[in-house]
């Protein structure tokens, strides 16, 4: 017999703390996450963030486990409820979220040497070679213009990947 999954609401930005303490209490915890690529100080970084901020899915490892301690766990605000009923999440929904999460692959926006297309701005329509990221959502690209190689500083939002 399948055990139910319950939806837990965490305190602000304490999903990982709640996850750790719930796992220490022998609960199976599912915290869906995604990678978010950002340009920070001239470098592209990937931050792992919760897919549903402040929400975790939990399941008791054994059928005789008590859910009473969950409300008093560090990082947990309370259960999600509909009236006096705890929100129960079907196993097939958990499986679908987990499948989508496994398929998501995050990578830097562009790597040095990638061929890109400039989609906007004065060099719109030009093909270029990505050189390196710069601060404040900008980057350097190498393009050929009037028979000479030119390094241009453009906004990342102006670039499109060439397939």
C-alpha cells in the first residue's frame, strides 16, 4: 500500500533547513529544484533554487510514523491544509515533477568559442564568436566587419545561439 505525500510550508528561505531536519526524523522529503544561470561579477554562475519556494513534499518512511512533530521542526511553518484536512499529493504528481526535474539540464548561457548570432542592436544579423562574459549582463564577442576582426561589447540579451 502506498503511503500519502503531504505538502509542507516552510519558513522563508528555510526549505533546505526544513528538509534536513525532516530527513533526520525519518521522513522522505522531496524538494524540487532547478538551476538558474546568472551573470555575476563577470562570471556565469548557476544557483540551485527551489522550484516551488517554501513548499516541500514529505512522506513517512513507515506507516506508524506520527506527523505531529512536523509542525515543530526547524524551518517548517506548517502543513498546507484545506480547512482542517491536510493537503495530500498523489504519487503520480510527485513522479511527474521528479521526471521533469531529472530532464532539466542547466549550463552556462554561452562558453568561450561558441558561435552566436547577434539578434539586436547595431550589429543585428552578424555572426560572432563568444569570447567572455563581462560585468552587468554584458559580454565580449569577436566578429568580422569590413574584412577585419572586431571585438565588440554587447548585452547578453542581444545574443542568440546558432544551432
